[in-house]
């Protein structure tokens, strides 16, 4: 960003998280909005009772989990959300994922033709 000839980076903006600890301390809706903004997506029109879809990146559903060790059950539930939305691709964002979650993604692709990307907060923070 540039204002009056002075370059401004995200690091200069007060209130934006600068570390993983900052992100972990965010309130749930603040966290969800931050994740979707970092992805370049938009928040779901239904902030509650969203049926497993917190936002959208283009036409791909996004689910945001403010937790660690996200497991297979979350992937299974997101599969249902994808089918309900009549979509074949989506993204789940969380602090980290279990082996079961990665196995669930592989199974969804192999058996149902669904492409689910698992993205960690560290991955998201490292993208510019």
C-alpha cells in the first residue's frame, strides 16, 4: 500500500496478527474473517447455521477451524457440506491436521471424486 508517497506493509497496520500466538488469541469470528481475507475469499452469507461452509474462495467452499489436530470427522462432515452445495472442491483451514484427516482427503478423492485441500495457519501466514 502507498499513502502520500509512504510505503505501508501489513506489519505496519496495528491490530493485524503478526505471530501464530496472535492468531490463536483471536475471537472466533475475527479469526474466521482474517482467514478468509488472507485467502482472498468472502464470508458466507449465513454467519451461523452455515451447514459447514464458513466462506467461499471463488466458487469453492471454505471451512475454518480454530483448533489443532483437526481429524477425519471434520473432513467427513465437510464432504457432506460439499455435496449439499453441489461442489466437488473445497478447502479446510486449521492450525494442523491429524493423519486421519489426510487419509480422509485421499479417500474422498479416490472414492467420491472430491478434492479437499487442507491448509494450515502457518501455510496461510507464509503466503504474501
